[in-house]
C-alpha cells in the first residue's frame, strides 16, 4: 500500500473519532481485495502478452525461412528455364546440312 494511501486512511481514522470503524475497515479490505485482483490480472496479462510476442516472433522466423526457400527455388527454376531457352534458340540457329 502506498504512503499516500496510508496517510489517507490515517486521516480518515483520526477524523472518524469515536464512530464505529467497522464499516470503514470493511471498505478498506474490499478495496485491498480489488487492488490485489487487479495486480494479479495485470501479471497474467503481461505473461500472456509475452507469450504472444514469442509466438509471433517464431511465426515470423518461420515465414522468413519459407520465403527464402521459395526464392531459392524460383531462382533455380529461372536458371533452368534460361538454359532451356538458350538450347532452343541454338537449335533454331543451326542450319541443317545440305
């Protein structure tokens, strides 16, 4: 609990004088439970976000690897097609022997 929260509670207690403090104590306990729950929710959200970031990074790495492999295959196919086209062009340039 922060110092300012403790000071606020102390002021409330001092100004309450002889009044019954049970309702205020119950409200304070309720507020503390809410704070505890919010802290737990925040920790869970942080953990979930970290896991999502890790999964996203892994997916991106896999996609990059797949893209590099596809590029390599495309370059290999282009080279093979260029060789085949060169052979076809050479065949049409040759004149049959007369």
